[in-house]
C-alpha cells in the first residue's frame, strides 16, 4: 500500500435523510471509506444580502486526494442547495493503519 494523500471533505445538509443519502451514494461508488453525520448544528451565514440561521447536519467524509474532485462533484450533483458548502481539507498526519484503510477502501476491486 502506498502512502496516499488523505483528505476530509465536509458538507452540510438541511436534513439527516439528505446527508445520509449522499453518504450512501459515495460509499456505494467507493469514493469514500467512511462518513460521519454530526448534528444538528446551528449555522449562521450571509445569503443574498441577509443574515440567515438554519439547523443543519455537518457531514465529514474520508477519502484520498485523488478522489476528492469526484467526491466534491458527486456531492454537488446530489445536493439540493443552490450553493452547497463543500470543503476539501488535507490531512497532514494520523494513524498510518487508518490512512492505509482509507486508501484500501476507496480502491475499486479488480
């Protein structure tokens, strides 16, 4: 196993069902090794000139840097928001065995 660059991709959704549906799609496509839904969280933000407050669920998924664009594109295609939060955050360290597990689980067999 190589030492692939690992990233976390995070996004928010306005319902746990939407968040879980996106994570299931990413898992089914072997684009991510795992995903975690946290929340609800309260988000406060500017939207079209007005301050807004929403209850959302934060999702963090783990994948390789090689797959990060495909993960981001898939989230964007499945997400109902006009401008969804999709952030790719590099992982600069961590448990070597866990990092290898992420790489192994995002490899398509065969």
